[in-house]
């Protein structure tokens, strides 16, 4: 009995230590978010009080409206929504086509092409920005939506993700479609793609969040205020002599909402997709 009791005690202590560590790690991420949320309702003076006042003395709801009136944040939100939505839709479509080709067709150099795609995933994005910017400038796509969208609609990770999911689907679906007289695109669109909803849902979250939060590339391409995205607008919010941090925090809170809502809608597909995408092949 004493041995069993000691084991249970040791297990309880280990669980308690892990719980404490997990709580501390969670606090590191949660506390700044709570501070930003509460500060978005404060005046500038209350943000920098010592000691910190976590709750605002008065709710300053104008922090959420003035940036839309005095700045151009309405346009920034529309730009981010349009660009992130367009890129996400295009990425899902083209990566699904590429994944279907790499998983369900047997042709020469197929595996070599897939390895090449994997290699491009290892190249830091920072090393490609300058050459890509030069190409975009020569094509006349600087400072327009084409330059913000076209260079990022093809993602090696997205192709890898969809290929890994589709390779787990039985070939019987494709063969049944061919027997019924369907063309390859019809097989892809009507039979294979509906089975990929978990992978598509997860990839949609990754792609939308990545483009919604993108900063470096929009800063390079979008030089005019009317083309700025939300992250660029937040960076430009800082004034030369004064920065209204309360309004900056308010816009940061609003910037989080779209990705949070998308995650809440597709969270189940994210979990399912991550569980089903294996390392087969």
C-alpha cells in the first residue's frame, strides 16, 4: 500500500508542477492581451499610471471611432479583408489542384517536383523579398492590388498540406468517377475536394491569418495611403511627437477580431485537418 501511495503522491506532485508551469506560460501570453484590451477603453493618461490601473476609470468608446474619422482605418480594414480573402481563396484553389496532381497522378519527375517544393519551404522569406520586389517593379505592379496579391497566392506549404491530405484518400473515388465518365477536373471538383473540407478549413485559417497579419510585403508594395493594410496602418499610427496609445490599442483589438472569429468558426476543421494530415508518401 505504501508503494502505491508513494507513486500516487509523486504523480500528484508532478501534475501540480506541470500545472504551475503551464499556468505561468499561459499568463505570459494572456496578461499582455488583457492589458491591451482594458487600455483600449482608457485615456492616454491612465495607460501610463504607476502602479498600473487594470480597469479604466471611464470607458472612452471614442477610442474605437476616432481612428476611423481622423485616420483612414476604414480603408485599411477593407484593404486587409479584400487582400487576405482573395489570397486565401486563390491559395486554397491552386494548392488543392497542385496537391491533387502530386498525389493522384503518376508522371515523370513527380516526386522530384515535390522535393523541389519542399526545398523552397526551407528558404527564408527575407532572402526573396528584394528579388521579388524588383520583379514586381519591372512588371508595373508596385502600388496596386496586383502586387499585393499575385506574389503570395502560391504557397509551398499549402501545396504540401493539401498533397499530404489527398494522398490518404483512396484512389477508388477517382476510379469510380472515371468509370462514370467524369473528366479529371470534375473528379477533382465533385469527388475529391468535398472530402478535403477538414484540410481546407485548417489551411484557410493559416492562410488568412498569415495574410491578415502580413506587414513587410505590404509596406514595400503599398506606398500610397489608400492601399495600406491594417498592420501597415498600425505602424504608421505612431506620430513623430505623440502617439495616442489608447486608440492604437483599440485598433489592435479590432484587428484581432476577424481572425478570432474565423478560428471560432473553423476550429473543429482545424483540429480534424491537423489530425488527418500525416506524413505518408
